[in-house]
């Protein structure tokens, strides 16, 4: 029964919470970056995005969530690098780096816990990677808040 509830929750997350984009709505540079990072063609990325996430075919679903997570990770890295360039103090840069490493540990622990009921099953990768994507998008939002801070910023 627990697995059924978790399956329903994961399907709801994938279908309703995960942003579903048509491939032509995505940034071409992002698609190319993901393709390069995953060592596949841009067309493969677009097809996986168009067909994969709600296909019900585990392999395609796995590929699709990989691409969404890779895209979220690329955005996170862009925000992090931009923030590191904005910060002038060496101490503040070290603190941000330490904070980011701590966040990675927290993200992994959260996703391990949230996908635990799927361990050993075909839905584990989708559940775990969807969690990574969500956590990464939330972290990117926070880094962008820091980046766009105008006064009383943590790095002042």
C-alpha cells in the first residue's frame, strides 16, 4: 500500500510539479549544454523531453528526468559562478563555498530519504532524480536572491 501511495505521489510530482516544456520552448544553448554534458545529440535531448517524462517507459522517463536535472544543475552552476564573481571578499567567498558544500550534503540526505521507499524498484531513479532537480531549483532560487540583493546583503 505504501508503495502505491508513493507511486501516485511520484507520478503527480512528475506530471504536475515538474515543469513540462516542449523542446522548442527550451533555451537552445541549454539543450546544447545538456547534450554535451550527457554526450548525446541535441535532438536526443529534445526527443527525451518531448516523449520521456510522461511516457510510462522507464528508460525514457529516466533519460528525461536526467535532462531536467542536468538543466537545473547547469542553472545552479551559473548562479553560483555569478555570485562568486560578485563577491569581493576572500572570506565571504570561502563561506559561500563552505555553505554550498553543506547544501550538497543536505540535498543528498533529503533525496535519499524521500526516495527510500523506491530503493530497488524501477521508479527509484525517477524519484531520486526528481528530488535532486527540485532541491537544485530551490537552491538556484536562493543563490539568485543573493545575486540580486541590493542592500543588507549577506556578503556585504
